[in-house]
C-alpha cells in the first residue's frame, strides 16, 4: 500500500478502514439475506471521503471481492471514483475474479462497465484463458462474443484453447474450435500444437474435436503425425479413422522406424488395418528397426513420455533391424484374419525380412497351424524358401516337433532332404531335438536319407547318441542306419554316446548313481539298443570297437550289456586297438588305465590276452606304469596262467623280457612255473635261452621250480663262453636252488649242512 506523506498513525487508521470495508463486503457475500441490513453500512463507507475504494490488501481489491455478489458489485461500480480496471499486485483486474464465479452476471456487468477484455496478468494470461481453464463455457462465450482475443497467448505461448484442452474441458474447447478465428495449429514454447497437447492428456474426445476442426485437405504436420501410430497403440479406431480422413498420407508415416500398419498388425486390429489399406498404406513396407515388446507398456496418453521413446531408441540401437513386412508380422503372431486381408491387398507372399524369413517361415516357427494353411494355399508360394541359416520351413517344423505342420508342408511337396548351412536335414533337426514322432514319420513313411552327414561328418545317429536319445537311436538302427559311420574326427556315434554319459557323471553331484542323458528311460532300452546293433564288434578308424570305448570311460552299464550272454560270440572281449601307439590295448587294459575297478571286474574273467600284452609291452611303455597295471590286474584276481596261441603264459614272456619285477609279480600271483608251451618248454628254459641270469635265479628260488625239463645244453647256453661244468645246489629245507657256472676242471665243492649237489 502507498500512503504518501501520511503519518504512521494516519496510515494505520486508513488500513483499518480499508480492512473494515473489505470485511463488510465479505459479510454481505457470505450472508446475502442480511444485504438490506448491511447496505447502509456499505453506503457509509462509500461516502467516506477518506476511503479510496481502489485499493488492495493481500492481493484482493474490493471490486474483485464483490464479483461474488452481483448487487454489491453493481453498487460499487456506481461509485464515481471506482476504477473498473484496477489491477492487483498479480496484474489481475476484477474481471479475472468474475470468470472464476459460477454465475456470469458479474462478468456481464463488468464488461458493460468497460472492463478490459484482454487485460494480461503477470503471467500474460487473459480472463478468457482462465475461463477456458476453469471450463466456464458461458463465460467463454460471453468473452468471445464481446470480442476478447481468442488467440491471446501467455508466457508459455498457450492460448485459451490450450488451457481448455489441458484441463480436458471438452465443451469450451469445442466452442473455441467452432470460431473461425481460432488458430488451432498454434505452437507453444515446446513446439506443441493443441492436437499434440490433447494427445498428451489422453482425452480421445478432445483429439477427435481437433481433428474434425482441421481445414479440409490441410496436412497434419510435425509431431502431430506421430499421433496416428499411438492412436493405433491405444486401439482407438474412431481417432484413427478421423486422422486418416484428415490426412491419408499418415497411413505411411513412420514413428521411430515403425509403420502404422506394422503396429496394427502386431496388435491384431483388423478394422484399423482395413482403414490403413483403404488410405493407401504400403502393405509391403518393412519395419526399419526393432522395437521392444509392446505389451510391456501401459500408456495413459496418446503420446508416450520421453523415457519410452528413449527406450525404443536404445533398444533399436542394440538390436539388428528385423525388416519385417506386415505379412511376416501377421504370420509371426498368428493373425489369420489379418493374413487374409493383407493377401487380398496383394501383399507379396514370398517377401523376406532381414533374416531372409518369409511369412511361411514365421508361421512355422511360431507353430501357427491356421496361418500355415492359409499361406500354403497361396499360388506361387515358395515352400522351400531358405532363411539366412539355410533352413527351410520343413526343417523348422522338424526342429520344433510340429508334426501336423510338418505333414502339411510335405503334402505341399516340400523337399524332405534339403539341408541348411551346416548340412543338417529335417531328420538331423528332429533327432537332435528329440522329436521322436517326426523321426518315426520321416523314417517309416517319408523315406528320408538315414545316414546323411553334416559338415562335421555327423550322422543323425551320432546326434541322437550324443544326446542319449536311446529310443531314437533304436529307431534309426531299425531303419538301417549305420551306427558305425565316423565323423570328420573319426568318432562314431557310440563314442559320442559314451562321452556324453561320462561328462554327465563328472558334472553330477552324486557320483554313486548314473544320471540319464535324456531323462527317465526304460532300463531295458540300452540293452535292446546293443542287442539290435547289426555289427557290434565292428572297429572304428582307431581299430577299437564299442566295448573298448565303454571300458575306457568306465561305463559299466554299457559293458554289462555287451557282455550279456546273448552277445556271446558277437563281441570280441580280447579285441586289440589298432592305434599308432606301439602298445596295443584291450578293453580290459583301457579299464585298468582308467582305474575303473568295476569295469575291470566285469572284463577280467573273459579276457585271455591282456596280461600277455602288458608283459610284451614292457619295452614299448613306461616299465613302472606297465608293472603297476600288471600288479593291479593280478590283485583284481586275473588268471595268470592263461596261454596264448603258442601256449605261452605271461611268465614265459616275462622270462624272455628279463624283467625281475614282472617275474616276481607273476610268481607272487602263483603263476605256474611248470607250465609248458606248445613245444613243451617251461618258463625257466625261456630265461636260460635269453641268458637272463637274474630271472633264472628268481625261478630257481621259487618253491615249485621244476629242473627236470632243462637239458645240460640249455644250462650251458646261458653263459657267454664255454664253461667246464655247471654246479646246481639244492638248498636246505627246499629253499630253492643255487646255480654256478664253473670254468675249472677240478671240483672244490664242499656241501653245507643239508645241501645236495645236483650237477
């Protein structure tokens, strides 16, 4: 307040007078029934020469206060000194207060008294702006009819129309739009038009009003063009129809690389799709980028917030574009009705996306039977189209186990043995993914190639074996698959089978039980599989049969099946591998080296050659290692006296090799020192002939040594020169013999107690 040069006492008195005046007005407004009683008091204030009624206290003037009661306002306006356009500190006159009142009497009265219609407050807003914001339709009409500026802008460059739309007051907005002078394409400081603002509020009716208000033939411009796609997202058919009616070019307007037709197709909005096609939407136009899944968004408006737009940009930047045309998108989502609409609009049935997939490929991959049927009926469709990996729809169906779709494709003449880039056929994929019904159909009815090899040389049997699909392995064998076909590394299917089973045990926390590769199976399946092998004893490139590999991996279940009585004569337990390693191994030796005790126990009773091979291989492998294997084998209860084809026992061979440790181990295992080969020779004779003096001494010291078979000539053959004679002495208490080659002719031998001289 300004008091000029009044004293502080006068200023206080004046302020008190002004407050009393405002208080009186307030009382009258609150209690209109006592208007007559207080009107005289009001008159007394107005007649007071010291009261200037054009004042404000706390931003409130008497005139602004009086707008709530028309009679009080009318009386104040009759005062000769009243200023109808007096402004309070916020730049507002009484007309601003009038538009806030539900009744319009005060507003009309002020206008008649010359109130400024376009007075702007400190924020640049006019009375019409407030009337629009408050939804006062009658007030808006009064101001517009009184020639208030319908396009007045405030500090945010908002017109009254903006405020009506922001507060979603539809009737005031409609009225403003009906005025030919309104600028409905005005942009605020953020570049938004009224249509864009309405889209942000999510008020469909407001949006429709604005679209209807567009001048016929005038294109929708700027950010407003994005509205069509988001109206589709909101499934607002009416708004979509209005937008397309206003501007058909919107039908092909992309938002972040996405077309309206693509959006409608994904959402399954067939009516919108029909409108888009009628408006000239390109049914072949692919998406330029990949978007996140639409279902994750819940929008309350027709324009998404910036964070969603940023999410789309980031997602698109980190994912390769799909380049999917609408037809492929419809097939992917199984929109059968939309597929038909697009096909009727001449969409190209064989168009491909970034991964070279057609609509048929998408329908097959997603398992949409109805979509597949519709597409296969289209003339000229490519049934054997290949994607970027070389896969055909038939291969996809096989890999997914879609037996009905698979049969549909075959009935449409799909190539049964077509290969993808890694040379996998439909059979390869069905086998690898364990789809037994399709495998059975391919083998028994479709006549698929059973031993086709991929780029690694792997056959379907090899793929099934690696995954432990025993039933499928049996199916393949029953249909003449060769289980022995090696891959590029020389591995057969059974090698993959055993390796996979072994890897599973290594990874399993419970090593006491063997986990199954393909889940729970019939415990007899493995046995049936091995029984059905056409040539169970066949060797691979390394010269090994499956029994040998099973022994190396310690797979006792497989070993047991091979050693079953029904397999006698079909599997050679003594088979030796044919590797470049100078030391040849039997299944038993492989089990020994792997320290598979249970496997050794299964193999040892039927084996007749492993101990011979270990003894013969002394010079080929580390002697300490060989001795350890021999000792382990003998401890396991292996029979040490089994002869080879020449009748030799392992002891015969050990005597020739001259290894004292081996001979001692065999003697300790009760090897027969008197066993004779086919020529009648005993181990001692072998040692003498090989001049193994230390071994001869070991044999002579053994308790069951037999000297009768040895001739004098054999005794003399052990020396490096011609000796005069040989002296053999039996020790006391049958503790063996002592051999001495004597060069002198005379005899100086004196027997000790209980010794006997033999030679």
